[in-house]
């Protein structure tokens, strides 16, 4: 019963996040449309700054759209009764994903073990190669530290080191 309660809370959180992301995306798209329609007066430095700002806004909107897609997929899995069951492994391991992992990443499709295998071996069954959520690029870090593995970060934060 505790797992069902947790999934119900997760459903509410996913609905709230989807609503929030839709509002953010609408604002970002409106802002991008306003910027493109605005008068392009100013010197070359102003125009270069505007172009860089537009590019950043566009990339942020793309990330928000990707997250919204993940949230909507999770809501569909919840309706079908498969949210919280691992989709990884050679024949879909179907293990229950721990509630703590779902709380940290509500649209997670894989248990920790399958996610690790996919991170280690991109050809691992179940790896769909879509999305860019596994690794984040942090350009201000020294070159050797620019890639951050979110799975490892999640594991270190949860204190649940396996393997």
C-alpha cells in the first residue's frame, strides 16, 4: 500500500511538473517570438549579445521540451500501470524501481543496475539512445571534469552504492 501511495504522490508531482513546463515553454516561445520580431537596432556588439542570448534561450526551451516529453511518457506509463517497472535488461528486467529513485527522477524507466549497464555499454538492450539526460556538459569546469554522469551523481546523493 505504501508503494501505491508513493505512486499517487508521484502522479500529482508529474501533473504539476507538466503544467509548470507547459507554462515555461509558452513563456519561452513567446519571448523568442518577441525577440525575433523586435527591431534589430544597435551596434554589432549588441546584435552579437542578442544572438547569443537567443541561442541560449532556444537551447533552454529544447531542454524543457525534452523534459516535458519524459514527464508525459511517465504519465502514460502510470495510466498503463507500468510506471516504476524497469524497462531495461535483455528481456526487460521488470524489477520494481525503488521509490527513492522515482522521487529523485520521476520519469525514470530503468532500475539502477540496468541504468549502469546502459551507461557503461551504449548497445545494452533497452538503451534507446534518445535524450541527453545521462550526461551534462559543464563548460566552466576544467576540461577533465566537464562531463558529469547524472547516474553516478544520483547514486552518491542517495548513498545507495551498488556493485
